[in-house]
């Protein structure tokens, strides 16, 4: 029997990997992919607790997270296309129109 | 046996996550993300969440990842010469220290909590999909509807954003 803390550890490592990706990568699409990694880490956590604590709630929240990730990907990629059309770059350092 | 499968899925998903962040070419990153998603779905199987496994494979690996790859191919990116943050080495040490501390805390905790009302034997009697459906359309109906409206808004927003502008204004760069 795999202990619950093993699942939580995998989830923590994946979450930190994704967070590091958001912080250090400069390509907008890969930043979005890192966000997907973090959402998956949260999903592992929710499903593991749902299994070990005999509750259905975690799996349902994980389902809602997947739906919201789909919406996030669609809107984020549309924003990337709009930015790319104007600036021919997906580097997040060059998107500074709203900075002052 | 479950331990072997857990070790395989966990190690490969962590390796794929690191590759997603570390690889240089965006398409390779997308393929590493595909490996990550499929192995995370394997973890869901180990946790008796078959419906979530199916949703993960169909929606994540089938739809979201194809969307990412489609946009990558559409934009035809060349790899940037400078693809990390300029001072990313300063992030690495705090991140590894913080993750070690978090892991230490996690392995120390017993994770005892109040048990819910869906024990595994009862769920396996009818199947996980049945249990998820009963729960979703009774207790979580409002959240379900909210997610539906949210997805509709996301679709409309994506179409409006990605639509080609009708007239090229005189200040256009091209």
C-alpha cells in the first residue's frame, strides 16, 4: 500500500517544477505549459486525499479544475496569437505595454 | 505490485515535468508535457479514479495538448537564443531548498483527517463513474452549471480575441 505522503510528495515536486518553469522560462507558451503542470500537481493532491479519506469531493473538484484548465488554455493561446500578430515575439520580457 | 506501478508513474511524471521546463525547443516541451499528462492519468488509476483517468486522457492529452501543439506549429517559433530568465540561477537554489523543506514536512505529517461518506468498497461496488455522476448532479449541481457558463464565456472570449481584425488601421506596423 502506497502511503498518502508519497502522493503528496510527488505532487509537491511537480508543483515546484511548474512554479520554477513559470519563473525562469521566457516563452509565453511554455509558461502556460508550466501552469498546466501546476494544475496537474493540484489534481494529484486532490484525488489522493479523496481516495485516502473516503470522500468523493476531491475527484469532483479535480474535474472542475480540468474544465477550467481547458478554458484557460483556450483564452491564453488566443491572447498569444493576438500578441504574436502585433509583435512577432512570444517572449514575455517584450510584452511590456502595460508596464510603466 | 501497486508500489512498482506507483514508482514508475511518479518517477516518469517528475522527469517529464522537469523536461517540460528544461527543454529548449517548444515542440519538445509539448511532447514532454504529453508524457507527464499520461503518467499522471496512470496515478489516477492507482487511486481508483477511472472516470478522472478517462477525462484526463480525453480532455488534457487529447484536446488541450493538441491546442498547444496547434498554436506552436501555427506560430512557427524559432528557438530564442536566450530562453531562460537572465538571473535564473538565483531562483534555483531557493527553489531546491524550499522543495526539500516542503518534502521534509510532508513526510513527517501523518495526514489523518475526518473520513468522508464514500468508502472505497462502496464506490467499487457501483463503479467510480456512477459515484462521480451521482455526486456531481446532486451536491455539486450549482458548480457544474457555473463551469458550463464559464466554458461558454471562454469560448466566446477566445473567438473574439483570435478573430482577424476587419480593417487594417493606418498605424499598423506591417
